[in-house]
């Protein structure tokens, strides 16, 4: 177990991607926190996948395989939690979406009334124009 962890922990981080301080994470939304956890777990997965399992002893290979399974399971659980958070956030916005849709329907009805008035006036002007032509 020590060999696997030591190799993964010693892998250099990519530039610009540092672990966020606890204070910075505390200010993030639940969705942003889950995204950060998911990214961290995916980085661990990449580090574990970089290890050649054939180069490990039988004991280290079992430990490596167990760690891979735990990380994969953790990623799946974080994805599910992330999807639940996104679905909850969307569901919370449904009343606003419905209210906005009702406003748009009302505005569209008003515009349709304006179009109907314009068409009626245009028709009346057309009739007046025909009467003027007949009188000439």
C-alpha cells in the first residue's frame, strides 16, 4: 500500500491547478464543491492509472486494484450527487421559468392584438383608397 500511495502522491501537479484552501472551498456552492471533489478524484484516478500494474508485487497489485475500485466508486457517487444537485437547482427555478413563460405568453397576446389592430386599420385604409380611386 505504501508503494502505490507514494508513487501517486509524488506525481507532480499540473501548473495552475493547485488544491484550493479550505476557506476558499467553504465559499463555493455545493455544485462547485462537488465539481472540485470530482476533479481531485479524477486526478487520483489518472495517477493510479499511470502505474504499471505488472510492475507491482502481488500484495501491491491487490492494494492498487482496491484503490482503483474505491476511486472509481467515489467518482460515481460524486457524479450522482452532482446530478442530484443540478436537478434540485433546476427544480428550484421551475416557478421562475413558469412565471417568465406566463409573462411571455401575455406579451405575445398583446403583440397579436396590436397586429390585429394594424391589419384592421390597413384593411380600412385599403377600402378608403379604393373608394377614392372610384371617385376619380
